[in-house]
């Protein structure tokens, strides 16, 4: 597949950034890096189109984790022996890899968590409990994942905050002016997705952060679907918090990232108590380490952290801008092909989208669609996608969802279309 000859790349929200002159995106070669993609399902080549839930792992990640466990594993931050020191160095080096990947200013702005869900809960239960009072307001959007809804509802039950919901347009867009209209002097935080996990909509992150900053409002961006599809520069976006999970970025599950501005993290109390997050403990008093270590109680997911570092190095070698362009081409191709299927309706038609197509089919339940596609070797997601309020807003119980990755080929989309034609034949 040949890329455009233009050397100009486009970041989220249409902002241009410089990049190297494009070369052919060698998707066939990259696919060889993912052992799982070589298998057949029900006699058909696997067309894996559920990357929005979890991406597959390249051999580089698998081998990095295996090599670490075979040669370097020990508990970290505690041992004076050589193996522990080596493991600690490798673990902490990943903090620097993440910092560079998202262009954070300082390594101590990178907190290791078990995933984006824990990252959001950490902010809600530390920053939220310390700085919010009854009647203070948090704004989220109508397209959020449950992980960016439920923690704020729990905080509402605990201290009486007010949760406001910014609407979406019929195309699935979030408009800055609609968020701005909800802001009052009691608004303290705006939390929103970088990319919708259902609709694929790219939100105007920098613009939302700009209006928030003008009113001294903290911003939290759920970057789970943004980090794997788009170049991310947290300083350019202007956000205060940015969270993501490793398993959607071709890394292992059980590891996630909370980026937080240094001054904000320094003001937050610990999230959990235990080993490694303390300076000293007596029965009368405990003192805590500085951020980020005060938020990393207990033995962390050491091997998984090594895997995340390898995953980031892998996609960085390819180039996130190149991955984004490739996935944009796949998105255009898939949208055209699916739109031509009689009775199929694409859900979410915002002009700025990335890597995801949700759809329904006349008289066919999404679960039936997913089951029939599996017989054709095509893996998609069917359900509410952990976004039940969005589904209610859309008047749907569920959708089928195809989500793409750097290894997605046009042939995968062709297999999807063949399977959907079988669905149409069965359900009329």
C-alpha cells in the first residue's frame, strides 16, 4: 500500500507537524512481527479487528518480557544485590521511555499504574478528595467509557460533587462551545476521551484544554484510544492529566500510565498505603516519598512494565505519524466498503475519526453479527463497549465494532465485508 507523496503529517484536530518524507508502509512485514496473526480461525486467515479492546503483541515485546524473566528478574527498589539493582534500572528506564514518547517535561510526571482505569480512580480519590467540596462540578462528555464515568459518580456519592454531561452532535462530535456553556465558577475538572472507543471521534483536546486553563480548571484526558492511533504530545495538548493502558498499545495488560503535571502530582496525597511508597513508618506516623513513587505502593507489575517499554520502542521505530496515516487509509477503505452494504448503518460519522467503525445491521443483533463473522475468521467486538450511557443516547442496546491497528490490511476489511454479506443473506 503506497502512502501519499506529501511530506506533511497531520496530528489530532488537524494541526500540522513536521515529519520525515513518507515511505511505503510495510504492513506485510510488520504483520510478521505478531506471531498470533499467522493462525487460522475456522479455516480462514485470522482478521483481527478488535484492537479497540486489546491489541496483539509483537515478538519484540514477548521476547523482552521473557528475556527479563529469564535473566534479570528481581524485586525492585529494595535489594542491594546486583540482580535487584539491574532490575530496578531497567524498570526505571521505562519511565524515561514513556516521558519521551508523550513529550512530558519530567520523568517524575510519569506514574505507573495497573491501567487507565486505576489511573482515573487514582486522580478521583486523591486529587478529587483533597481539592473538591460538595457542590463543586466536574464536566465529562456523553461519549465516555465507563472508566471515566463511574469513578466520578463514586466521588459524587462520597462528597456531593455535581457531574455535568457535555452533549454530542448527531455525527458524534463534541463541540468546544457546548463544554464552555457548562462551565461555571464551581467547575473544577473536565474529563474527556481523546478518541471515542465507540464512535472513533477525535475530540478537540487542545481547544478544550485551552478553555479550561483560562478558567483554572484541571483537565484529564482518557488517552486509551488516542495513544495507539495518534502521536501524543501532552505539553502541546496542554492537559493536566493523561492516562492510558499498555495493552491497547501493543504491550501487556496489567500496566498503565498516569501522566500528571509535576506541580499537581506534588500536591496530591497517596492513593494506597504499603511498601515502597514510604520514607519512614512508625506506629505513630508515616511519611511518604515524593511523586511518582508515593502513588506506587507494593510490588509493581515489573515484567509488564518492561513489556510496555518494549512496545513503545517498537511503535516509535515505525513512527506514530506513519501508523496514523496507515490507519486513516484503512478507515477510509472500511467506511466506503461498509457503507455499500445494504441494511448496514455506520454509527458515528464525525469528520475527524481514528481507527474505529461501529455499525448496526437491519434485523441482525450485533452478537449474531459477531458470531457469524467468527465463523469467517473475523474477530470484532459486539456489545455496549463499556459505554452504556452513550448507547442509551443513541437509542441502541449494542453495536458491532471493527477497530484497527498498525497490522490491519485491506484484506482484513475484505474478509469483514464477505462475512457481513453472509449476515445479510441469513437475516434478509
